[in-house]
C-alpha cells in the first residue's frame, strides 16, 4: 500500500458511496463537487434512476448541484456492486434501525459489506459511517472484508467516521460539519482523514480506533436523549405543579455558563437520537452492565406520545368531551420543524394513540403531504383553512413548522394543545394550552 493518499490529495481517486439517503447523497454530492469521480450505490432502483436523471429528493442537496454533477459525469448511481471494483474508496452510509424487539438491526451494514467484499482490492479504503454500537467496524465489517483474502492494515484501509447530518439545519451541512475519524491502524486513520480533508471545509478530528469513533457518536446522541428525557420529565412535573416549563427553561438559559437549554415535546424522532441509546444498552449487556440512567431517559421519552394524548383527554374533559369520538386536527407529522423527514416521528405515534382510543384524526403538514407507518397511511388536508380548524374539537401542534399560520389557528380553533410551544408569539392565548 502507499499511493492512495497521493491519489486523494490529487483528486484522482474514484469514490463510492453506498446508500443514497439523507446521509449518503449529500456526501456523494460534496465529494463530486470537490473534484472526484463518484459512484453512488443503492439497492432501491427508484433512487438510482432519480440520481442518474439529476432529480433531487433530499432537502439538504441543492437541485442544481446534483443536476450539474450528473451532466458533467462527476456523479452516477448504480445497483451493481461489481462497480465497487473501480473505486479507490467506499463509504457505507446505510440505515441502522431497531428490529421489532428494539434490538440493533445491522443487516444493512452486513449486506452492504458482503456486497463489496468480492471487489475489495489492494490500497482500497472502506469507511463505515452508519451509526452503530462500538465494535461493529472491527468485529463485523473487518472479518467480512477479509474474506477477500486481503488483510486490513496490510492490503486495504478500514475506518469508522460517524455521520453528523442534521436535516434542515441552515448553518451546518455535510461540508462544514467537523468529522471524527478512527482507523483500524494509524495509517488507516491517516488515509481516511486525508479523504475527508479534501472534501470538507471543516476540520477532521482523529481518534485512536474505530471503537472510539463509534462510542463518540453514541455519546453525542445519548447526551441529547438523556437531557431531553430530563426536560420531558420536568414538564410532566411542572404540569402537576401548575408551572410553565417553557418559562422555566427560558429563565435557566439566562445563565451564561453551566446550562444548555433543552425543550420538551411529544417524544423523540429522527434517525439517530431515539435509536442510538438502544444500541449502547444492547452492547453494554454483553459486559454485564446496565445503563440505568440512559434507559430511564428512554422510558420517559418513549411514553411522551401517550402522555400527550392523556393531556389532550384532560383538555377535552374540561368541556364535557372525550377522546373517543372527538375530531382532532394534528399540525405537523415531521419529526422536527421545517423538514420533510418523518422517520420515528412522535407525531405519528400520537396519531396512532388517538386512533386507538377512538378519535377521528386529520393532519396538516406542508412538508409531508402523506406518510405511511406500518399499516397506517394518511394524507394531509390540502390547506389549513378556517373551516378545517373550526371542524376540530381539538387542534394539536406536534411539529413547530414556521410556515404555518398560527394566528389563524388561534382565531378559529375551539381548543389548542401546543406540545412544541410553536404558538408562543400568538397574542391571544385563551384557548391554548401548552405542554
């Protein structure tokens, strides 16, 4: 081995990205914009066809960037993993969900690795970016790649570099977010870092092993999970005490040190924060260790959708109505504001709980015109009209989208339960209750 770093620095290497979703496609685009020839791999033919046609489907990718890169031959997509043989570097950016038993499902990582193993060649770099439990790179990915007959650190490079994608973030994108890299050997780390340094404008932070990088990613999201669990539990307590939790947080964040503001809501959503603590807890049991604080926060966050429905029931009870048979208008099913991503959205869990209790439910979300979760498929009402608001016994705000007319909601709603404090600037609040 020896000349891959030089090829990367000269931008003469061909780079592959497996998984063309929220993580992979923005990464592939940035690599191509940096001057590399990039091949995207995905088992979903629809995504492959859209990329090859220059049609964007990810909010964080600029439409013109994708179209221009495809037209210039810098970026193409395929479902044929044999093309990995022509790649000098392959990044694996596939989902790592939980299975039906809340256990880590790393089948996508395994199948992706198995798909490229026959095409691994000398002086090739493989980087796993999918969030997973510490040990995955060295215990799962490495042995599969070595079935090629080549040895990690001797014939090819292997590293872990956790994705840090925050959909909808207007400041930090793939290009300017710092990257953490941990290789199986110091040379693996150096080569992987060189690849990212040629692509990104942000610094690359090198750590001593893949396990450090894997645990670092778990720490990032578990930190947020625990703190959100804390504030959600305090929100429940403050409700019983008749205290406004939102005003409490605003007061606390006036302190210039020692406090970071987190806010309550109907639960956790997205591709990382609700899932990563489960990966850590699962791996910890291998060592006879129970992550008690983490698991407690997970339980608090997991029960928030049900708690919000209970609160909604109390609001209706005050006007002699029950959840059963009442009409609900849910505002927002995306897992966070101003994006079209509804993965693990707590708003959908709220809807499912309402339906289970006999409620009639409609939703409005300008970002998510329709969604499917298991057997449940729903479409947004086409517009947020005074009639649609008046028709609801209770309006529930479950995502704080900024392109919603909350003044209209307040004027025409009988009752509002705002779980995100999205209506904080509405002057008249007589019919609004906040989580």
